[in-house]
C-alpha cells in the first residue's frame, strides 16, 4: 500500500521555510499516533529524484540515537502545480535540545555535567553510525537534537 496525505490528519502547522513546511499530524493508519510530516517542495524532476534517493537512504538508518523516518511519499498538488516530497518522522513532545538549554538558561539552572557528557557520547555514536553508512549530516546544531527521557536523538 502506498502512503499518501490521506493517511494523515493535520493537527497544526509547526513551521515553514523557503522550500518546506512542517506539520504536526496524526497517523490515521497507526492508531492516530502523533508524528511530524515535513512537506518539501521539489521544483523539478531532478530535485524530486534527489530527495527520493536521500529519503530511501535515511529510511534505512536504525540506531537508538538516530530519529527514524517512518515513511515518505511524493505528492502532486494540482492547485499550485507543485510536486512535494512528504516525509513522516517521529514526534518528540519534549522538543529539541536548544529548547532545553534555553529553559535552563532562563531559570539559571546548571545542567549536570554527567548528563552533558552522556549526551555528547550519544551524539558522537549517532554521527559515527551515520558516517559508517555513508551519510553526512550537513547542518548539525542544538535544534536538530531531540530530547527523549534521558537521551538525545539526532534528527535526520
């Protein structure tokens, strides 16, 4: 069965960039589980093929410190004659590491040194794993690191 937007209910828009829009959605075929759907506009066939190949490679990653792509699909919107690569991925309700750091900074709390060391180790493990698979993360910053309980997960 091919995936499509029909399998998702948009809850709200979380953000928008030059070429993409990020939505909080419910996965209707998976007990309405909340996830993120990134909708990336592809301006030509070459761009769509590149995004498709990249998504195929990223979907194969399986590591406890790398956030997974649940699925991806190509969508054509008649109203604006545009092609989109849609990528469903895990949702992290606790947000990203940048939010956590900002909250601690505002409350003047110190982040435990052992926690920081653990997170750095987890980030290094995730990057080594991705590099071993031939994947380089081009834009790594605190906003791409998701907080889950006591661990940090690299978002693809």
